[in-house]
């Protein structure tokens, strides 16, 4: 057997009668193995391309002479593509060629199946670092509806960054950067309908369309969503003061909401390496919330008090968003990106609260109006020095102003509030390849200025923060082993609408209060990532200086009233580990994820004592996907949460099981998905905590057990235009599978 190492994308095999063209995928090495025939003049009996990502096997070719005619129908081609890999400090996910990921109903189901991502309630924990910030084609997403309604078949790949560098405007949060496909010539049109039944019915319907002609890409979307959902919560509080107050509260709420989202845009390709784009998106939502609240206050001495509340609220929100961008590669070394966003939001609220307390009733009504305008822009540039690495630099700017009006009889503050915020940031980062190693380092400086004016009280509050945010990553890659170690500094700033001393009336036993002395929290993060074959490991350590923490305490002079607020503690530490194993065996793909988090924090207790976080929390997630005949895809997932402490809150155990079956028809133009969520109704939000002199616990149940049916029809499939190498063209021509 003779082994020939290939680094070019085609080779002529055997006496000019048979040609096979292969490509080098990623950086893997391909080897041709030849089993020579027994007789002189015979050509190789078997030809195989072997590497870590793909292989090609030819059969029925033993003892072939040079005069034998062979057609490609005699060749069986088998290929395997590694769709998820770690590159430096980025987790790269090839959605386009993963037949499990690209058959999910929406972007959030897709993300929830990526290794290293846990779907917790209505949010994600990404690589143990918390909720992500979304980017779309390298540009920060400022309108979440663009992600909510992004069709899965338009997604090419995901880049998940646990420790973003200085070029990302995320304040230390992880990043999910979504890359979409480049449109080919012609029209594509998708229609989608979804209906979900729990206790109440919810549905979504809409369409998306794209059109390309020469240098122009045009696209548009419209979706309507109607949601009806109920929520049930039980709260228990015990106030340890001069009198021990036991408070029991039961809340039932019913929400009806509808939303229209729409967008239209164009891209003009100035050349193969530069483009100019413009997008408009808008959303209108209206909703109605009805809440019934039963409140019982029982002191350790004296009579009990009962409070019955009924709240009816109506609201609407109108959003406009305009995005303009220019993206270009210059002289094969420079890459320039310029982005501008303008966002306008206006909301109106009408609410009526009726209280019944000790035989007497009262009604409090309020009307609220808010209007916000945001202008943001950035300029980013990178220069590729070849073997000497890549240098990046940029400037980010944002300006926002808003007006809040409220007329509320029993609110301790009312009137008109004006808010302004200005952010300026500059950064520089450098990446250097060093053989099997690579080094990435950068620093970001940002100034954040905010101004809040209470016109009624003629009070102006201003805050200014200046921060330097360095980051450094060292990566190592050799064969199937990839590792990286990262350090960065991030910040968490309280909403400046809370940075005041105003008191808000909730009911006669509860208040919420601002805190004008809140400081920006600073997080020092150390992260280690490792990928080897099917294993993926992340380890994180965070040290948070002045962490922001919700607190609750009894009101001085009236201990029956509790006050909710925010405060800075001295420090907090957190250890987190996530281990994922994902492997495919024939038609079965299994993904097992374990997550462990230990919080180390001390916080104030009763009468000057100190409490601390207890045992860690642990989560196990097990996904199973079966590719069945006739284009069926069966998926079964199970998640188990074992209780533990997360930032002073002792979270209780819960579990959920989801089941779905998907089927493709008409050459994958029609897709049907039948989904069952939380089949055993075990997904509950239960927790307890004690801080200062208040012990509290809550148990909240949403409509998590439900069944859904989703139908997607693609009248014209999206055609992709891309600059392919000749090897990739031949891979497609020969029919080599892409996964």
C-alpha cells in the first residue's frame, strides 16, 4: 500500500482513464490508499480518501484493466463533515450542513441544541457565562425582532464567543454571531404557521421573501403573533422585626397580546468584496393583562389583615428601526465596516388597580407614556499582516434620549422624567499566529455619561463612568486537540432609571425604591476551553467587584411594609464548569451536557449578621435525535435541575421532557413539526432566600406544558451565491455528502 499526502485539490489517478477530484477540508490531511491488483496492467482496486472530517470509498473496482469503462454510478461516496469545532476562542457551528440543526423550527430551538448552550426558561446560558448578546453578520443586533423572526434556512453558521475581545461591545457578556447565506439569483419565498395549545391558545403566522438580480439583493418579512398565557405564583415572606409578620400572597395573571413585525431592506454589491446595505424594521404590539392578587398578613400577635387586589392594564408599543451599513475589503489586506442605527420607541400604558382592604375598597389608576430615540454608529477596521498577524481598531458611539410621563395618584413620585445617555468607546486588538499557538490581545476604553431630570422636583442627576477593559487569549491547536485560555474585564451597570431615591407604591404592604449611590460592577473573568474529538469542556472563574444585588428589607418605623431595592455588595466569586459530549452513530445523534456552578458570596443578614451562599447548583441536559427513514427526524430531550445557590437565591429542583417529530415533504419544500413541551409538567420556578431581616420564598408556574404544530412551506428555495474553490465545486459535482 502506497500512501501519498495531498495538499492540492485534485490529482490524476491511474493511466489517464479515471479521474477523481478531491478537496482539502479545513486543515485536515487527505491520504490516498491504493490496493494494487494482482495482475500486471491492473489499476488500483480501491481508492479511498481518508481524514478526520471526510472519507470517500469506491467499490466494485477490483482487477480493472485500463480499457474498462467506469461510470460514477459504480462509486459509493461516503463523507463526514465536522460541523462543530473550536477555533481559537470561538466555537464555530456549521448550521447549513448539519441536518439536525437546520431542521429546527426557529433560531432559539437551533441555539438550544448547540453544545455548550443551556436553555433555561426563557433565556440561555452560553458556555457558563450567562445570557448572550447577538450579532448578525458581524454587526450588533439592536432590534431583537430581527433575531426572533430569522428563518432557519437563511442561517449559514454560528460563531459563539465565550470571552469577547475588545472589538465586541458587550460589557463582558458572551456573543452569538449569526452568519446568513449570500443570496443567489432568483426569488425565494417562505411561509410559516405555528399553533401552540396549553391552557390557552397561541399562534404565529407570516412570510419571508428574498430576491436577487445582479448586484441587488431585496428582502422582506412580515409576521403576526398572538399570545395568550396564564401565570400562577405563590409568595411567602416572613419579616423578623419588632413584630414577626408572616405574609402570604397568591397571584393569578392572564395575558393577551398581539404583535405585528415587519422589515424590508436591500443590499447593493459594489464589487465582489464590498457592499452597501439598508434595512427598515418595525413592530407594533398591544396587550392586556389581568391580575388577581390575594394578600394575607398575619402578625405573631394581633389580628390578621387581608388585601384583595384586581389590576387591569392595557399597553401598546410602536418601534421603528433603520440600519445602514458599508462593508468592504480593500487591497487584500484592509477590511472596513461602518454601521449606523436609528431606533425610535413609543409606549402607552393604562392601568387600574382596585384594592379591597378590611371591608373598604379604593381604586388607583394611572396612565404612562414613554418615548425613546437611540442613535448608534461604529467604525471598525482590520489590517492583515500575513504571518505577522492581524491588527484591528475601531470607534463605537451611541446616544439615547427618552421621556417618561406618569400620572399615578398613589405613586410617591409622578410627572415627567427626561433621560439622556452618551457612550463613546475606542478599542485596539491584535492577533498573532505562532505555529500551533495563537495570541489575541486588546484593550477597550469607554466613557458612559447619563443625565436624568425630574421636572416636577427640578432635580437633575448625572453619572459618568470611565473604564478600561483589557482582554487576552492564548490558544493552542494540534491535531484533534484545541485549547485556549482567556482573561478579560467586563462591567455591569445598573439601569440609570433605578439610580435615584424615588419610592414607588406597589400596595399598602410593599414598596420599591431606587438607589442613587449605585456603582458600576467590575468583573474579572478567567476562562479555559478545550475540545477533543467529541468532548467539549469549559471552565470559568469570575471575581466581581461591587456586584449588583436585589435586596429586600422592612421599612423603618413600619415593619409590616417591605421595600425592594438594589445595592452594591463588596465582592462575589463564581466557579462554573460545563462539559458536553456530542456524537453521531449512524442515524442517532446524542448530546449530553453537564453544568456546575458554585457561588461564593457573603451578604447582610439580620441584626448585623452575615449570610453566605450554600451548596452549588447542577444541571444535566440530554438531547437525542434520530434520523429515521422517509425524512423523519425524532427528537427527545430531558433536562434536570438540581437545587443550589445562585447569587443569594436557593433555587429548587425541577425537570422537563420535550418530544418532537419532524417530517419533510416535496423535496424538503414542505416541513411539518409536531412538538410536545414539558410533557410531565415538571418545569417550575421555585426558590427561597433570606437577606437582611426578610425571609422569602416563591413558586411560579407558567404554561410550560403544551403541544405545538409548525408548518413551513418554501415556494422557492433560497439559492446561495458564494465564492467556492474548485475543490468545493467538484465535491458538489461528485455528490459527496456534506455531513
